[in-house]
């Protein structure tokens, strides 16, 4: 066999598997977009709760980022601190806290979110449950008083703590609720009601979510199925017994439904990957939320419903699969 | 049948990468001067490598057969220049390995092997036409390099009703098919009519993406005389030129999972460049020893569409295109979605090489793989309806049986999943590894 020709490399060429192109959005950019999409709701919380809101947000974000850094190092995780995911968790956790939260509650919540919610499973992408919601539920069952006494917004008559509309409905009934809302449905949609930091303004949340829809980072399936199911389920009972049950419009705008449906139930990591799976997930969330709100021990069920459905996500992904090409029978020529 | 039709029907999934065709889509085809030396690998096609029928120091003429087909799924190989065989041995192949090849050093002339041309081939019987295709060593020139005559030999039990011609050229950067459709539409149409004749089919449709209006017009005009050929303009979406995707877009039919073939959906698909090769083989008796390819990218001085001889070394093409920029980082043989990154520029172009891309550091970014965030982008991008992230996970866990159940063998390796992945996971690469393992296991049994 002849001597193979000697090749003189003119320069070292980069090699790698195809494709040699990639779309521009990476994980970092997606997470940053979620932060941007949360800005309207942040603004609304500052309008309604003033400096307290800034205090809670700043402390939660800082704590989450610091804990993220610590656990990345501790668990020798190669994940990046600058992927913005800890900031997203921080904002979402702050949104689930009352504006009056003490510093130790915030630090505990941040620790739980980052450790028990995320890093114990291996960090970004591996956690089965939404980290911010894990922390919210942990705090709710550990310090129920802290987590259910909400300061009134700056535009309400007196500055003392009060219950949320859903809380009033659960403990005092429909008549009290109607009296407390003063017959104005706009307060509820705008967010001028007692509640946790980021959940109160459905409008601000929706504006932010529109940005994520525009970017294609969230899809309509889960929010539509979630909110639609709550509306339909509570609507049926309202039509049957309007004197006992609150209207479906109230249920859609009250509590954390918008925040949950648009920003927590759409968390990519903890929700199904197929469109049909997403619809199923949203339907399950809506059903559980409605059942808890109407008959459960807690006034609000959004956080529980999302965590429960998170647990079903692997099962949904296992059985709800994309339609494979070629399964449709070809027309015989 | 309407002649030039627009259709909004398309396949599920796919991606929309930037096209990068502007640099070369308006450039007429130029002819690369005869190279001094060509390296002709015996394995340029899917199937058994050709068997050499010349020996070192033999003199050969352009178009002379230098290697025989080694079986049914194989093709002969022809000298692409006139000169002397100087070596038969292992040389760098575009696939990154050293592969057996025949080296010819040219004597500066281009003396053609006498060829048998056919007059009025459409009046002839099928079999001499097919023999001409077999003798010419034609493979699918769209990139897959599957021996063309195999696709012209449907088993008796398969009934075909449509010939599909692939003019999609859905890979970014590539414009060679666009140029031949604009400049050589008459030859393409001649080829289509010969293919119809060989396959005993009446109807043919040409599918062209809507980013090539000039090519569509040109083909519609050239085929106006044949009412059984129509041109359908379809959506620009990668991988529209994938065989199964194109069939779906044009006919609504889905080819069943492997081992089924397009024939099982009643169609045969050939690329526009293959049509020209068939025409040249039958009408002129010219074998497959040259082709048009696109030279592009931001690190080549002058992008071109070039007619090149088989086996021409990349270095000769680079020199003709004015050289590469100092910041050249990556050389891709083929398109950017499915092409192979070259290890060296001392490799030859093959029959199915449709493009050479010279990319600078700016375009040839290498990404670090991070954790899957389960965003589902790959699931929505997969044109085969698979879940690439799931397949990737199964490969990593070496769960081969589950991998097969989840349809890994149906993957067409188009790369849409990896393109769309925000965590920069080379998904298609993992799936290819898994497929190789599954195929190796199947062979062992």
C-alpha cells in the first residue's frame, strides 16, 4: 500500500457534531425574559404595598441567589449562577409572601426553595416540584399566622391587617365577602385587595405573561385549561346555588390564580412537555384548585394544586406522547 | 392540472433557521478549472464500497470507469479528470476517517472516454434507460447519496402513482439547487420525463420552497409542454426537503415507520440535481463525475456556485474562491444542519457534496451543554413526532429497549431538536449514538 499523503494542517479547525447552527435563545435568555415578564407585577406590588414590597423582593432575591451559589458549590454542580433561574425563584417566592413578612421568614423560605425545592434533586432541570411553591407551602404550614395576615394596600381605608377575599369567603361566607369588596369588581382585577405581594393584580400579571406568549416561552395550553376549568367548575355551582357560592368571575380574579396559572404552572421544568399533556395538567390544576376553594380547609388551593399536578408530570409525560409520524394510514394509491 | 401551484399544506414540526442564502443565491454557476489531482473515495454512497478496476500507473480518461459496483446497493465510480492513477489507498475522507480511494494526477487535458448517446430516449424501452443510469454511477445528489437505480427498481408488489422531485433545498446557505433550477430547468425537465418513463409513472410534481420564486417560475416554464408535470410552491421550513416531510407536504401521505420506504406511500422522490445526472447519463452517456455545489460562509473571500469534478480537494476550491479569512474556524461539508465539520481541508468533495461552508469564529460558536429544562422545544421541533429529550435521556441511561420503543430508529437526523435546544444539548448526536447501538445489537442477533 502506498504511503498515505502527509496533510499539513494550515490551522486547527473546530469540529463538532451537526447542526452547526443554533437558535439564539438559550436557557439564560429564557430565564431573563421571565424576569422581565414579572416586572409589571413587581411594579403593581410596589404601588400597592410601597417600601415593604421592595424590602421583601430585594431580600428574597438576594437570599435565593446566595443560596444558589452556596449549593452549586457544595454539591459540585456545574450549573451557572448567571442563568437567572435563582432570580426567577426569588421573585416568585417573594410574590407568595405577605408584604409584612419578617426577615427570618424570608430567609427560611429562600433556603427551603433552593435546598428542598431545587438542589437536593440536582439543581436546575431536575426538580420535580416548583421550588417557590415548595417554600410557600413549607412556610404556610410552619407559620400559618405569618403567612395569612396581610397588610391592606395603600389605597384601602385603614392600615391594619386583614384577610384575603378568599379568606373572608371561607371563614365568614358570601355575604361578608360582598360587603368587603364594596361591590366593585375592578378592585379585584387591579389588585387593590389584601393578599400576598405578587398575586393580587391579575392585570399586571397578565400583561407580563403576554410578553412570554409573544416570545413563545410559555404556551396557552396550561393557563387556558387551568383558568377555564376553575371558571367552569365554580360556575356550575354558582348557577345551581348563587346564594351559597361566589361567582366564577370572582374565583378567576381572586387569590393566586393568575400568578399560578401564568407563571407557576407554566414552569417548564415541572410541567409536561407535550401540548396534550399541558392541557391535562392545566385541567387537573383547575379541578384541584376549585375543590379546595369550595370545600377544602384552606381558602386558597392554587399552590397545592400545582404541586400535586407537578407530581403527576412524569406520569403524564409517560402516557401522553407526541403523535409519531407515519402512524396515519397512507392512502393506497 | 394547474401548473404552478402554491400550497400551504406542510408537515408537523420543523424549525426556521436564518437562511444565509443571500451571499450566493444570485451568483450564476461558474466552472472550476480542471484540478491537477483528484482523490476519489470508493465509498461515496450508501451501500457497499465500489471495487477498483484500475491499478496504479494506469492512464485513464475523463468518464472512464475506475471501480465497479460491488452489489445491488452500490454504484460504479468514474475518473473525473484525464491522467494517471498514482495511488490506491487510504486517504482522508469527509467523514473524518481515512477511507480507500483512487488518486488520479491529471495531465492537463480533458480527454473524454467515448460515450454512447441516445437519440429520442423517450421512445425507447425502459431497460436500456435504466441500464444507462446504473452504468453512470448516479447517487442521490441531495446529500443522502443513496444509489439512484435502487429507487428506480420498485418491487412488483409496490404500486406507485407519483414521482416527486425535490427542489426544496431547505438547508441554510446552500443555493446550488436553486441555481440549477434557474439555469438548467430544461435539463431537469428532460430528466424528470426520463425518470417518469423508467418508473412507468404518468405524473410528477416538483416541490420548491417559497423562498425560491425564480426557480419555481423557471421550472414551471420549462415544463409547460408536459401537462403531467406540476410545480408546487410550499412553505419555507426546515426540513421541508426531508423525503418523508416533502411527501407529507405535497400529498398528505405519511410514509410508515422503517423499514417502510416512500414506495409504500406510492411515491418515489428524486432530487433536482439527480434529474440532471440522469438526463446526462441517458442522453449524452456522461457518467456522474461532476456536480454543482455552493461555496459560502463568512470566512471565504468570494462565495460561489461551482461546477466541480468529483474528488476535487477542498484546498483547490478554496484557492479558486480567493482563499479563506484568517479567522476561519470551521469548515462544514454539506449544509449547516446536517453537514460534517471537516478535520482538514485535504479532503475531496464527493458525488453528494452539496456545499462547502467556511465559518469564522463568529459563526462557528461551540456551546457548552447544560441541564435540560424540559422546555419541550425539541418535541415541537421534531418533524417525526418523537420526543428527542426523552430519547437523549434513554441513551444516557443506556436503556436500549425503551429507546427502540420510543422510536429512535425513526429519527431522520435532521438536527431540528439540537438546533432548537436552549440548553445546547447535542440531542441529535445522542440519538445517532443510540441508533448506532440499536443497529449493532440488531446485527448481533
